[in-house]
C-alpha cells in the first residue's frame, strides 16, 4: 500500500511538473516575461531619479535652486514612468515575433506602436493649469493613457496586434516581391506592406466602432473593465500572498517562479509602483502598500524563498559538511538575491521539508511588513531598486531612507532563521538516512 501511494504521488508530481513546464514555455507568457525584463532597467532608472530628486537634492539645495535641479529627475520620469505603456507594447511585439521565429520582428514593433496610438481616445478632457473647469482637447497624447494607467492595454494591444500581423503576413499572396537586386531592408518593407495596411486598418475600424457606437475607446474599456478589477484582486493582500506563494511552490518543483509572477502579478504591481513613485515625486500621499518593490524587499530577502535566513541557519546550527559547503558557495550570490546555488545545490527542489518554509516564509514576511506599514511603523515603498540590491540596503533605499524599514527586514531575517531551522534539521536527518551522508 505504501509503495502504491508513493508511486501515485510520484506520478502526480511528474504530471504536474510536465504541465507547469509546458505553461512556462507557452510563447505568449514567455514573451511577456521577456518584454518586462527588457524594460525593467528603465524603471530602475526612474526609481533612481525619484530618490535623487526627493532625498538627495533636498539635502544639498533649497528654494529656486532646488526647483531647477529637480528638472533632471522630472525629465527622466517623463521619459520612463510616464510612457510605460508606450514602451511595453512594442517590447511585447518584438519578444513575441522573435519567439515565434517571425522573419521581420521590427515590422511587428512598428505595428504594435501604431496600433496602440490608433486605439487612443480622439478627445481628452483636461483641466488647464490654474483652471477649475475641464476643457476638451484633440490631437494630443496624455501621460495618463501612455503611462502607468495604460500598461495593461499596452500588453493586450502588443500581443493582439502582433498575432494579427503575423497571421496576415503568412498569406503568400499578400507579399510584394521586388526581386533579388533590391536591398534586404527595402524588400522586407514592401513584403510586409499589405499585411501592415490590413492590420492597422482593422484596428482603425475597431477604434471607429467604439467611438461612434459606444462613445469610448479601447484604452478606457481595458482599464475599467479588465485592468482595475484584476488589479484590485491580484494586488490585494490575499491575492498577492496566494499568487506569490504559488509561484514559489512551482520553484520547489524546478520551475522558475517568474512563470506565474511575471505574468499574473508583475504588471499590476508595476502599475502600483509607478503610481507610488509619481505620487512621491509630486509630494502627494503614497497610494499603495503592495507593489513590485515591496514584495521582493520583504518577501524575497536573499532571493526567492528568503533563503538568506536558511544560509544563516546552516552557518549557525548545521553540523553537516555538505550543507555548510553549499552555504559557503551560495552566500556571496545570496547577498545579491541570486539563490539558484542553494535552491538546486542543497537542494530545496523536491526536498519536502525545505519546500514548506521556502513557500511560507515569504508570505509571512510580506504579511508582517504589510501590517507594519498599515500601522504606520514604516514608510511605503517609493523607489524602484535593482532586484540584486543586498538586504538591509534594499529596505532603506526602497522606502527612500526609512531606517524603520531596515528594522522590519531584519526582524523577518531573524525570524526566518528560526523558522527554517526545524525543517533544516528534518531535511538533514532525511539525507543521512537515505543517502548515508555523515558529518
């Protein structure tokens, strides 16, 4: 009976791993991960600009001089956060076209960018500077639509426009062949001429129908009907804890947590981050506790699973030479949140005792930091920092220099050491019994 149960569990695990791996390799999800990874340096630069503008410059300058120096950061914010959606749509198009082995990915980028602008509202109501009554303006693009608010629309349009364009381009009858004597760039342009015309015309027809029949636009529809409801669910405390924990569980099966987090969670957390940075730069109340700075800062201390605590527990309490050897190799990259050496070297993958704290500790850390923030015991995260920023420094930078956030992160690390400890002892006893490892 025991052998049958073990066999059934192994069979289920194998099937689940195979299913998860298939999802991980799904071309659209892979393209989303690639696209967001591509634009992340832009948002880190924006975080640096926010930090310098609102923490560093006020230490040095004041009055009119401070205002002049802040133009530097404001210009960077306009070129990064405020055009986030305008960046993400063509990046997704490029990634999807490349992952589908499409021969002319640059054309897909152009199509996505044009489609995104085509779907913009023709008329925008805005309140002039110093005014009180909104006026209707035409022939303008607003940061509200091409920035953080439009990110999810950029995702959808980037995927949809590329799919439509690639499918239409596959019809050989639509190709215009100028012969072998024409430069390749010119030949490719004419080859995609008719597919380009058809794709953009379809989006224009859709925009016209929305404008004339429903008196709205696709950006507004996606934002109000899809983005906001999903964002409220996914970035709520329960939603974040569930999604992030499930992603960490996948990692214990050898599948990177970004399979879930970078697709289901990251886009919405990024919107919250951008809104926080913009509010902080403008001196306004910070709207969100949970964002894609907060989650890794307090739920990924030393890497996924907050394994810096596990490494400390090994150094302090483990008597196994094999564990200590892995810890010595893993500690340096672990300080920069790179923890594959410990995940696959100890290992944590398919190691049932260690899988439990690996999944639970990040959720506990996020919950504890959320409670502290809610009670006003630490500031909200307002600075986008590189994911490789070491612990302690990451909490201080992410909250624009709040030492209380450092204390909160230290508490999570210390708690994590003792949370991992009993599971570490169990895992070592299992290793001794099954593998004959001796001290």
